[in-house]
C-alpha cells in the first residue's frame, strides 16, 4: 500500500512538473509582442485576436505558471500582465460585445486560473496585487476592458522596468484631462478613487496628495471633489462609436446586476425572497375579514456553463385568517389552530438557459415543483396554504439598457398550477403573467424601480390579477444584494367586492 501511495505521489509530481511553466523573460517578451501587434492608442483589436494562437498560448502559460523562486518584481509584473491578458481573453471569448458588463459576473463571479490557482478577476486584483504590494499605482496599469479604464499599453510590464512603468502610466493618466477633469477648484475624478479610496490614503487630503505626487501640474488642496459616471464601453478599436468619442457610455446602468442573465460557469447564486400578501374582504362599505400569506421562496442556481444553469426552487409558507381589526403581522407570530398554519409546501428542480449566445440579457427559466405536506388545499379544520398538485412555471426574461442610468426589464410567464388535481384530472389553472420593471441607477450599487404586472387566468370562468409598485435594490458587496418592494394588488374578486390587497417584500441575493 505504501509503495502504491509513493508511486501515486511521484506520478502527480511528474505530471505537475510537465504542465507547470517557469516564468522567465520569455513570458514577458511574448506578452510584449502580443500587445504590440494588437493594441493601438489604448484600444484592443478584439476582432483580430478572436482566434489568436498567441493569446491562447499566453493564457496557457498564465494558468500553469510556476512562480517558485521568482523575484518580487517578477511576480508583481507577472500578475499585472496576467490580469490584463485574462480581461482580453474573456472579452474575446464573448465577442462581439459592446461592454464587458454584458458578460454576467465578469469581475466578481467568472472564474480565471492563474499560477494553478482559481479565482475571480476581483480577487486576483485584490489578493495578488493590491493587498500584498499596497501600491495605488496599480490601478493605472490594471485594465478593465472599458474606455474609462486607464488605457491599456502596447507593451508588457517588465520586472526590471516595473517601477518606472508604474510611475509613467500613473502620471499619464493623472495628466490626462479626460481622466482627471480639473476646472478651477472643482475636481471631477474617476470612480476608481471612489471605489478604492483606501488605496490612495483614504482621506480627501491623502487622495489629493497622491494625485499631486504623480501629476505635472498640482491641483488645489482645497479642491471640491466629485466623480463622473464610468464609461463601460468596450475599449475596442473596431467599435469607435459616438458614445466612445463623446466620453459617455453605459454609466451606472452597466454596473448593475442583470436579473435576466444566466450566471457564469462554476459560480453559484442563492436568492431568498420573502413576500407578505395581505387582503381585506367583505362588503364594499364593511371590510370584515383579513387573509395573510407569508411566503419565503428560496432558489439556488449553479452554472454548469456560462449559458446553462441548474438549481432548486423551494417554498415555505405561513397563512393566517382573522377578523378585523387585526394586523397583517399576525401571520409572523403564533398561529391559531383552525385559522392559521405553516410549513414547507413545495420543492423541485429548476434550470435557466440562454438560448442565443449574443443575447446575453435574455434567458429562459423553468421550474417544476412538487407539493409537500397533507391537505394543502385546506378543509373544514384548517385553511388553504398551497396547491395540492404540482406546479410548472416557465419564465422568459429580457433586459434592455436605456442610456447611462435606466433600463427596462420584461418578463413573460407560462404558469400551470395544481396539475392533475381538477375534477376531470386535467390542468386546474393556466395563466400567463406579464411584468414590466423600469429601473433607474443613480450609482453603481443602487437601483430604484417601478413595477407593473398583469396576469390573466385562462379558464372557463375568466379571472385575472393586477399589481403595481415601487422597489429598490442595494448591492452592499459584489456577493450580497438587498431588495425591498411594495405593491398594490387587486383581482377580479377584490374588484367586485370592494376588497383591498397589498404585498410587502424583502429579498436577499448571495453570490458564491
């Protein structure tokens, strides 16, 4: 047994040695030659590099690099070039695109391999460069694939020249009037200074000191600082558009989380959405009864590929029926037997698929959930809590950016509920809900939106519901987002009886 283990260890060592590539001057020379051939005036010829054998070879070297024993300048220069090459490679893989923000999770979820370690671009930047070297100049040589990044160079970063190159590129960016916009005592800065303030000293005075240290003409230390919108238009030499020339691009709109996209290969997403629906019914002039449902829906997705995700969908519900006056929050406290109940009511598989490669903001999601529990439809001794039959829910998502800060999200659903539980054994209820969401992004982390929805029920006794509301999302970190939503709700029954209904929602999204 010991002999077998020794042979296995030797095999793994030899295999690793064969694939590992020592980083030496050849890597930097090859990177330099590639950039000279494909970068002009800070723009990349992505069309030309689409099938570049040189890029594939460089990415292979980056992925399998052996950094054992290399000097600090060599390691630092390697990671800078590795980052920039991976950005180009990811953009080329998805090309043609207008912005890297069209690629779901480009910076914080899509996986890259560097020196036999797997991470995201964000983690590569922070863990392998910003944290170990504490050098604010790095922000002016790491290129994010957008017009408002410091321009990519047509040369590689070399270990023996690295300090000089870092100074050179930092000065070049801070002297550029389109990057640092100075007008008297008003100073408009790139969002880079807002996103990474601690890398430039943290305080306003330290940020200004950093700028003046690397700038030919000093800015006033009393300058009033603001931040201009970030132009995420792809730094593509084949796409010199009006927006690129004018310095306006997709702005905050491009930075937002795109709900309709699939998640990247190897990443995971968990959503917890809590919905409190409450309605008051009775005669038009005398509302007497309150029915309240509190539903927690948990969905989890995993990216088998960039365009195909698999996951689960599960539902937990609490229901309370009361006489007025009463509070909708009663459903969250103790439930009275006979008028309230709770439990896990549904569970099943889910998929999300992007059928058209170029339509990165269009996807189809489908889930099939099975009922859990006894007598979900209710009886004389307990209230309705959920359908007793299975539910098949297919959703078509699409998302349209509008200018720098606005977007329109559309959703069309095909919903079949209580399958096989009608009196004749066929589908009990079929509906086609449609939803429109108009969003405004005042900054890259915040979304404010208004929602409208209509759902017709296609059955012999035609029914429908309508809802409209307002909501907001805030992205605390790339891996955590909070959503709040309030809607006014009505349907055929409530309209005919003068009833009233509303929903109150809070949701969380986690990226893993």
